[in-house]
């Protein structure tokens, strides 16, 4: 069904520049959707290294499993992504489709099969159309260019209402390097080591272990800190490709101090993409940032913050513009991490509501109600135990979520 663009969508989108060593294309293969593209293909320079973080779901699809295997080599030449069918819970037929697509791409680009990466997103449990996917490889190859980033982001959308893109530049050895990122995701978003589908490209000269270390760290600060509905996808895949075309010396170790600016810009780009996911949450009308401190450690802080972010009661209260902060107290308590009831403090929109385990004397709900009527909601919580901190992003839960998911296959 046609979905209206999220009211939280960015008012403008950046134009992603060309990256040396990357050519991209999109193609309408007719896998599920009509009158739109549904395949994204990227050709990568022979020097390209790759890293990835993948779903920890025990019902992961065949594309995830092939990526897990191919990442061991750390080299990449081709990426093929389709929307409309996740190729998950499809048994031998699904594995055969992945194998055929890998072989078609390897032949088309004269590379080894383990230099081909595959991703799929869409309906679970429906065998994907092999002929359409295999035929899409040469069809998309004929359309390759260095500037079709927006089209690529649109091709991988499912229930997304806007394409998600970001770009940054960084300095290594005084040389400017570029980072471009695209991702998709709107529902079934509660990452576990990775998230939805996300692809980051750079011309930096990085060894595969460096790419892996940088991406793992960035995902932990961004994609693993966003949730829409608490459900982890069977297809979650985040891949980063470094083409090695920039004019700086190779960085071979993750501890190299020359990486500082690049790592900061990568983290910033990934956080940008993660926030866009929350802004496009299915049926979302409000973007929510939850800042938590005072936990035993950062891991505990994120777990408590995600407990708040995933709570249907918290999310529906936000949707209804109800300043019911008792639901936040509930979500803190159920997280399973240490929290001091008698030191707990809560603020919404910068207004302190509760402090030291009880409501603030003379608390006036008026400014909080005004804040709740806005599009951007800020919640601050201090659980009074230690120095652990975390920031996570989510959205409200409206009837629109039910409408979208109740008719997803029809």
C-alpha cells in the first residue's frame, strides 16, 4: 500500500558525491513491487576491503549466512541487494537463489564468488524468484554510474517512506577521504549486533581488520542504539567497503592514531542514519531521544534506556501526548539492571519531574505537556548507581503501526 511520507522526515537530503572505486545502479526486477526499482548493485574496485556486522537472529536468512562466510576473506568486488523478499525461512530453494546470484555476479564482474555480497529484505517465508534476481545482475550492470546514490537508497526500501542517506568527509595524512552511507528500515527494528540493511562506502586505504573494527564500534554507538518496535530482523546486515583509492598510506591497525578523524566522522554518519530509522518508524509521529546516566556501566545504561524505548506503554503515552512519567519508572524497573529507586531522577523536555525517588515538590506539568505536543521528545533519566551512560533513539507507537503491519502482505 502507498504510505505517506513520515512527518519526521528530513526537510532536505544531501547529494552524495562520487567515491573513487564505486559504481552503483538500481533496477526494477519486479520481485514484489510494481512500477519501482527493487535491486541495488554496486561494483567495487579490486583493492576493496570489507567488514560487516550481522544479525544474531537464530532464524537468519540465506543472504546473511553467505555474507558471514564471505567476510572471512575481507575482500569485496560486488554487492547485490534486493527488496520485496527477504529470502528467509526458504530452505534449500533460498540457498540455491543466493548461490545462483553469487555465481552470476562473479561471472559478470570476473571476480571470485567469495568477493560477492548479497542482501535481501522483505517478506519472510516466500521463495524468491531466481530468474528475476539472476537476470537483474547484468541488467543493473549495464546501468552502472558513480552518482546514483539516491536511486540506490530508494531501491532497497520496503515500508520506508523516504530514502535514508548520509555523507561525510575526513582527513587521513592530510588527504580528504569521503564516506557515503545508505540504509533502509522502518519496522522490525531492534538491532542485535547490526541492523536492517545499511551500507557504507569510503575511498580510504584500510586493511580488512581496520574496516571491521571501525564498523563494529560505529554500529555499537548508532544502529544498536535505535529501536522502533523491539523486533530484531532476520536479515539485519551492515557492511562497510573501503576501496583503497585515496592518496594516503595504508592504515593496517585499528589503533593507528591517524584514524581519529575518520573514526569520528564514521560514527557521526552512522548515528545520522540510525536517527533516520527512528524518524521513519512505521506510523511514527514523534522522534524520541532517551539519555540515560547513572547506571553501573555503559552496557547497563543502554539496556535500561532500550527498556524505556521499547515499552509499548511509554511509546503510546508519547503518541497520546500524555505526560505519564510513571511509565518511565516502570520501564526502568523491568530492565533487569541495577537502579536506585530512592535516587532515580526523570526529566522530560528539560523539565525535572522526579528527583531522588519522588516527584519534585511543586511540579508543574504544563511545560511538559507543551513539550509532549511537539515532534521532538527528549527524556533524561538518572538511575543513581554509577557512571554508565547511553543515548538511544526511538519513536512513538500509533495505530498507524497496526495499519501498516496488518496489511503488509496484501
